[in-house]
C-alpha cells in the first residue's frame, strides 16, 4: 500500500499558489530595480571609460580618479570652464582653480613650472 499524504484543502492550495507567485514577482521586481553591475571596479571602472584625451593625460601624469592610498599627490588634473584640461600644483593652485572648474584626477607627476 503506497503511503501518500492527503491532498490539502483547495483553499490552502490556492493560498500557497498566491504566496509563491507574489514572492516570485517580488524577486523579479527587485532584480529589475537593481542597478547594473559594473564589474566591481567602482570609480576605477568609470575611469577606463573616460574620453581618449583625458585618459591619455591620466596615464601620462600618473593620475588617479580615486586618490592614492600611500602617496601624497603632487598635482591635479583640472577641467577649466572652457573645457580645457590643466595640470596644476596640488597644494598651491588646486583649490583656487577648483572653484571655477572641476577636478578630474589627482596625480603623482610634478606640475609644470
């Protein structure tokens, strides 16, 4: 004689179906609302997508868009209001130029004299 569990009442089966469907819907909606995964790179992933000229300057002057853990920057790459990039001394010129432009990256390379 096979041992089978008795079928639950029809109302219970309907309630379980509604709960299961609701839970699955919440999982799908949560997946749709979640921002796209950027490969775990965070800000450094955005740096690799910078326009060519900016990326070349960042590479040439040893710059970082996120800062340096164990080194003090000597210069900074600043975008002026007219769109031009300028390498400035970190301690001397950065804060005066940052008011009128935007800081793109901090650099280890010495600024031009």
